[in-house]
C-alpha cells in the first residue's frame, strides 16, 4: 500500500512535468521524493525535530551551506513590531550646509568609536559592552555640536545582496535610535547600508561571518 502511494505521487509529478522543461520536472521529482522519504521514515518511527533555536550554532547546525535568511515579509514584520522608527535628518547630505557623505572619514582611534557586532539575522544589540560604547559615542557628539556621524550597517556574505542591504540598514538605524535615546540630535546622524559588499574579514568561517556582522562609523567635524 505504501509503495503504491509512492509510485502514484511520483507519477503525478512526472505527468505534470510534460508541459514544463526537463529541469523544472526534475526539481519537482526531487521535491516529491524528499516528502515521500519523510513519510516512509515516519512509518518506521523516525521523527524530524521541530523546535525553537536558541543559539547561532543550533541555527547553522550541520547545514552550513544551506543558510536560509528571513523572508522579506519577516523583515517587514520586524519593522512594524520592533523598535520605533525615527524620522530622517532634516538636511540632506551635501545640501544646505550639511556635509556630503564623501567628506566623512574614519574616526581616530583616540576617540574610541568601537564597532558593534550582531548575531545572525539580528539588528538589536544586547551586549552591555556594545551599549556602553554607544554611550561613549553619544557623549562625544553631545559635547561637540559641530560633529556629524555616519553609521554604516554591514552583514556577512550569506543570502542575497538585496536581503543584506535591508538588514544592514536595520542595523544602522537601530544604532542611530540608541544614540538618539542617549540624547544626540537625530539631525546629526546619518545611516547607510553596505550590505555584504565591504567585509572586514575575507574568510568564510563562522568567526569571519561574526566579524562582518557589524556597524561602524565615519565622522565629520566642522
């Protein structure tokens, strides 16, 4: 009975492929085969675990080459349900006395503007050292009213360019939100997403990915 059902499912997929090209048909057959195999495994008592993941290692699991990012709809849901959205600065870079982004430069080490790092698919910071570093940046900006800040959001190499641009922007905007909460004028903080295009680490290990999931800064002072 089980084998008869298997042949029926495969036959239906093959039949539906007559009007499609061979590549699409083969993908359908492979998909059907995977579901059939799961059904056979279930009959023999093999269970596929489904649970919440609690760490990056569990997320990656044994499938390092099968990274699955959040869908665009998931990102939109985060935007609606996550931190509050701040208005953009009034002045556009390069207009009405506001410096153009090309004039921003990397802050000197003496300022202590340390970059912050994010977990996979996350834009919120929980590390107290990261938040303390943002407080230091906020204090500097409040003491120097002629200073402007550019926050750059970066991601690791996994997933598409468009997905990573969206995630990088969420990271940059989150940092901006924290700085404004610390008392910085929102009109002096600009954000940009670099996505996965400017990695800090050039390797392909988990440690490299961790270093690349970051926000860093450029500054301009009058």
